C-alpha cells in the first residue's frame, strides 16, 4: 500500500454550515481561494494524489472484493488474491451455504466479522424452530386425544339433548 498520507478532501466552508455534508464538492465560486489553490487553504483532489495502478480497488489485507450472490460465483475466486463480499439481497439459508463453502475453500469473507459465529447462530435458530414445531405438534396431538376420549361421552349427551328438544317441541304442539 502507498505509505504517503493523503489529505482529507472536504467541501468548501464545511465548518460554517451545519446542513452541509462532508462529501467533496468542487469549489466553483468566482473569488474562491480554495478553487484557485492559494496557500493556507484546503487542498483539492488532483491526479497526483492517485494511488498506484496495482493498488487501486484493493481492500483491507490487499484483497480484491468480489460480489457473491450464489454458490456459482465462488468458482472463479482465487483465495490468495480475492475476498468474497456477500450480497445483501441473499437470504439466510443461501448465505449459510455460501459461508460454509468459503470456509472450506479458505476464502476470506470481507463483510462478515466472524463466519463461524454466524453459522452457529443459524444452527441455533434451526434448533429453536424444530423445538417450537415439535411443541405445536404435541399440543395438536393432545387436543385430538382429548377430543377422542370425550367424544363417546359427549355423543351420548348430545343425543340426549336432541331427544329432549324433540320431546319439548312435540309437547308444545
């Protein structure tokens, strides 16, 4: 990496207004000292501040970032020169598969702090879902079992009530 320090290029008069953002904008005023490049005023970007051609686009650890959105995107990656950047549009299930593949191929995932911790959290979520599903099924079975036991007694009671209703209707006529 280039060892010389570059100045931070900020917008003109940024210190005077709260509403302005720090993002660089080219000074365009007719009497602008910054545009003229006068001594004592902030520097403006110029070709001399550019980095070397080999270093351009490199991320931390001298790796080139490759956007990954499926397992097929991992096929052409060189683990020594490139790092994987997981797309934000990928879901958890597919992301877990991609992370496992990256770990097996020793590919560094740039936008993830700890891939192993991510996989552990996914596994824990799966286990919790299985437990919850098992509990729901047990409750359903219990309800069915209770209904079956009560159905014989309830049927007798219902038949008696219907007969009583019929008798009452006949008496009313």
